[in-house]
C-alpha cells in the first residue's frame, strides 16, 4: 500500500499521536504503575542498566570534579501530574573533565529513588543535563529532613499545585547550585532514566552529602505529587565508582 499523499500523511500523524499517547500513559501506582512500564518500552522491563539502584560495593577512585557553572535564572514550573518540572534558561553548564553538558531543568522525587547502602531518603532532586551530542548526565541530590532550604523558600509559594498547571515568576530567580551540597564528592555509575521510556546510557552522578529541607517543605512537595519514586532496579554487576576528593 502506498502511504504517500494526504491519506498517508494523516495515517502517519494519527499513528505518531497514538504512539505518543501510549508512551505518556504511565504513573507510579495502579494498573499503569512501574510493573506495567514494560508495555510502553521493553527497555523498562528488560534493560540491563536500569535506574535507580543501591549505592553499595563501590570502588574508590580519583575522578574529575563536577564543575557546575550555573547562571542565576527564573524557572518555568509545570505540574505534569507526576512531578513538578523546573525548566531552566539556556546557558548553564556542567563540566566533567573535557565533557560539557547543559542544564535543562530539575525535578523532585518523594521519597528518594536511590539508596546509599541501608539508608533511604525522603526526597531526591534530579538535575537533567544534555551534551551537544545528545549524551545525558543526571546529577542526583539526596535530601534529608533538617533545616529549611532557603532556595526552596523562594520557589515553594509559587508551586503549581493543580495537574497541568504552569507557573512562572520572572521576579523570582534562583541558582540551581543552591540546591546542591558544598562537598563535591559523589558516586558515579551508568544507568537509565527512571521513568518511561527508561532510556539507558545516562551518566549518573550522585552527591554523597545530602542537603537539608524542612519537614514542612518535604511535606508540601509530597502533598502535591504523592509518591513518585521508581522501585530499585537490579545492579547487574555494574561498577559504582566512589569519587575521592581531588
């Protein structure tokens, strides 16, 4: 059958829209929760480098520092029904050795997705980066209960609390680096996105030192999004590097 011409174009457009809709039909619980993600992408069920995992059995090595050259910027916030996404203005860079990644945004998970040996965390922040060649780097910051986070104090009053709601306050500017710990030591491993399509080949950098958010700040995020953490995945003999200070 010839799929060229108006009819073919309409068919292709409909097929693509249906595919996109199917890939978007997932959640963290219920019938379309993590156990069903394999029906959206086989990688979610059969991949060998899936995330999150437990940080244990690590190998101590000297690694490049994470150079976070982030700008102060307003952020576009969107409640996408699974998390609140904070889209960052172009121009902020993460440098790891001779590789440079641009920060595209960050988002939150409650509870935290990764675990450090037996220790779990009530929240985790993921900073999404992409290099010019498409390579992904994700920096994870583990959150523990403690003092109020001042950067969060700036953003929390403006969070989009309703599904599909967006929020942007040009007068509220932050530096994403303010959500990160002072210590630069981290764990390093190769993994995946922690949501469909669970794309593998993601460079993960997990800061070893957690940051503090108040009990109330964590509760606000959890109250809006609920629990949005993917269950732990098999390590499959992957190497986890423990970056020594350099």
